[in-house]
């Protein structure tokens, strides 16, 4: 994290793509930076991983994205010609249990990528659909309240028969916990009349005890969105997607605290409850509501109601491949240390519980351990990291917020860091290699794995010239080891290294020091031992990666991760980096042990080739 961003020239901002242009184009801020640095995007050697792309499978089950056939199509017609579209992964809906994250990860790592076939081919792995309403009977449903529910021409209709005082639910007799639900609906365009779909509602309850996917009119502030005690997402707030006086289609996916809603094929809700009440995750009924708000009677209609339950992850192999191992990266924990110490503790407790399952070789902290460099924050960090003492090696990089009074990085004062994470903490371990100068701001660690012997270098924020010279000396003293650099500021969020004109460049702080481009030129590029660089610090979306070729034809992956901008400073998100030498790849996953949730977009879940030797060797 750095100082407040400099103002952006809005006249340039309008022409830079990103949110204002086609997907995949640079954001306004990124476009301005490239304009300023005069380095065209097409000249940059950016390698993107195809780990999560359209028509690929990397998870336990494929869940096809919404189709675009007419809502009038029957469920059977919808299943016969599903187009090959991007997929979501079951892993993104996992419930927060102690070991399920590791279990699901193993499934993903051992899955073999395959092309997305037609729906008939996918039916072998997906649960089958169950119709909840056959168009002729309400025997599988229970009415609650004073509203009137009946069948008209094969359609379920909820009305108040002109009496706005009437309201109520019709609830499924079966209960569901994690599921995918599809239905068509039409609603009366009358005043503030509204309806809704209750998820996991308590059986027999006439009130809302679960999440509600609302059905209403945006103009009446009764949005098609997600509600529980308050609006969690207003979804189609301007009624631009819902069709008036016509049939609409909802597709609702509920898995643990993650609720995703599509309206007429367009995603309107993608919500992960950061602190779900236990009852919201328990098995319950599906219920439809009719509600005459403010004296307005009305009606709602439903048809083509079907559901399929989402099962637990597939059985896992007993272990990862023999030569596999993992490294866990902890990006900026500053908000946890200051405000949410239990989230920091949750990260390290989860790591401890999964050391054997994931074959964790070491843990690396990417810097900004604290926010304001205060004693209480360092004590919180000490409590969290002490969980790993004697369990697994760990390496701590120093961030700008860990320096000087208040964490302002005005001077290179790391007194608190060295009090809690100085050489005295690590010297007793055989894997601790040594340090530069007196403190532990710059240190190296010798991590041995079944297939690769690693040298992990943790360097200070904005490494000085003498620091880079020392690092070069250490790397060249260990030619039999492959090197990983961990430093707080290196990659930027536009897939380039931090350089001239970038926000939060070390040159903008009192400590000065080398930025990402200078570290590349003066350390990484010239030393063939390096194959991976990990960093944090940068805001915007806090994500980025770049693959470059060094002077000795060595391949070097450089990866940014920073989640401090998200809810509660990141909700304990961490990076699971799994090395599969025999498969020649590195698999990156982002996981929150608090939410039990994987981030599955291509910036958070991807693969990179594992090339350990340069062409000249």
C-alpha cells in the first residue's frame, strides 16, 4: 500500500478502455500509465496462462454458463443444445470447513484439462435435474399464509385475489442445501407489489429465514437482486434486463456462502457472504412469495421450475504426485494486524492443518506485515506466525508499512521488525541461510524438496544497490539451487514491472531504493538461477503477472498478489502455489480459509510452465 493515488487526467481516462471499453483492454489508469511511459502494450512480452479459459475444465465439476435460448424453451430443450461457453467451477462454491479447501485443491490439481463437449457428454459428471413442478399438481408444495396459490394452464400462480392484506409463501416439501435452481417468472406491474425466491428457508416458516432472490420492479425500489435483512446486491436495479409483462428466467446457484444469480442469461448477483449466519448455510426449503406491499394486490407466475443439488467434491487421491510440493504466499496482511488479527491467525492455522495434505515446503510473506508499524500490530503478527514455528519454514519480506514511525517508510528503521522477526528467531533452523548486514530485512532460506532444491531470497522494500550486490553473491554461491525472489514491490497491476511514473514506486518514499524494472536489470535478468518472483504492495486490482526471458535464456515468472482492498482487508485470502515438476507446471490458486472459497477467475487461478533449466545449460 502506498500514498494516495495521483489524480488521473479524465480527458485521457475516457479513451483508455477497461470499464469504458471492451473486456481485456487496459483500464483507464493502466492506459494512462502506458501512454506516459510510451511503451505500447503489444511490445510487452506477456504470457497468459490458459488455466481457466472458455471450454476448459480444471475443477471437480463443470457447471455450464447460462444459455441464451428463449425463456419459452422447455427444460428439455434447454439441455439438448448447450453452447460451448465459459464455465464456472464447483470449487468457487465450497463451504468453509477445515479441510475442504485442501481437498478441492487436490481435485483441481489432478484433473486433466479437456475440451468442453456437448451437454450430453457433461451429463456424466453433472447431477441430474429434478422438476419441482410438473404443471398439474401442487402436491410437492406447502402453502403458508393467507395468499392463494393455484394452477392455471400449467403455470403456478400466486395471488391475493384483490385483497392486499393477503400474503404468504408456497414452499417445497423437499429441503436443499447447495444447489442450482432454474425457473421462469412473470410479475404483475402494479405499484410496489413484489415477490421473491427464498433459499434454504426454515421449513414451516412464513417469514424470510434464508437469502431472498427478490422479484420486483426497479422503479418501485423492489429490485431483482439479493436481500437478507438489507440489500446485499441490487442486481438489475434499473430494470434494464427484466422483461416487462413477459416471461423472465432466473438461474440461481447457492453453494455455501456464495450466491450467484443470472437474469435472462446475464449475471446480476455474485455475492460471497463474509460472515454468514450458520442457519443461512443449512439445508432448507425453496419458497416463493407473494406480497402486496402498501395496499397493492397483485400476482406472480412461475413455470419450468427445476433444481439439481451440487454434491461435495470428488474423492481425492491419497496425495499429490511424489515430486510435488506447495508454497503458500501471504500477501499484505496489514489490515489483519491492525483490525482483524483473527483473520491473520486463520491463515496460519489453516496452513498448519494442511502442511502434509498439500506438501507445503515453505510459507512466504510478501511484506506489509503491519499497517502502522505499531507494537500491537507486531504482537498480532507474532501470534499468527508463531503457529508455524517448528511446523514449516517461513520467510518474511519487509514492506513499506513495516518501516519507520507510523509505517511511513521515511527512513529504513526496521527496529520492530527485527525485534519480532529478527535473526534470533530463525538462526536455530537448518533452513535459515543467513542475512545481510545486522538485521533480518534481507535474508535467504534453503528449502529442499523432493525434486528441486530452492534458494528463497527475501529482500527489503526498494532494495538498495548494495543489497542487490549481496543477493547476486548469495545466488552465485548456490548454483545448484533454483532461486525465488520475494520482495514487497516489484510487479504492477498492468502486467508490467514497477517502473518510472508508476504509483507507489519506492523512489516516491523516503527510503528510495530500486523499483521492479531496476531489480530485473540488476539482479534477476543476469542470474540464471531465478525462475520466480513474488510481490505485493500495488493496489488497483492488486493482481498481475509477467513472464520474461533473462540473459541466459532462463524463463522467469513474476507474479503480483494483494487483497488488502477487499472486504475486511482480504478476508484471509492467500495464494497456494503448487509445483508439479513431473508435469512441468506451477498451479496458482487463491483461497480464503475463512470463506472456504476459491477465486476462480483467470487472474487468481492459473498455470505457468515450470522450466527449471535455461537453454544454455
